[in-house]
């Protein structure tokens, strides 16, 4: 068990962590993509709702 933990610690020291600006950039991409998908799916939902409402009249 201790050999495993020691190996994990050694590997964690070799990890290249992203910089603050890289984190900001990646977070911005995720937020924009999330908003775009929300708008696309929201618009599709609205179109289908209008279609179902029109068909049920």
C-alpha cells in the first residue's frame, strides 16, 4: 500500500499543471459552449412546442 501511495506522489510531482491564464481560457470556452448548447436546445424545444400546440388545435 505504501509503495502505491509513494508512486502516486511521484507521479503527481511530474504533472504539468495548467497556468491561471490557461484555466481562464478553458473555462471561458466551456461556459460559451454551454450557453450555445442551451440556446440551441431551448430554441429547438420552443419550435417543437409551437408545432405540437399548432397540431393540437
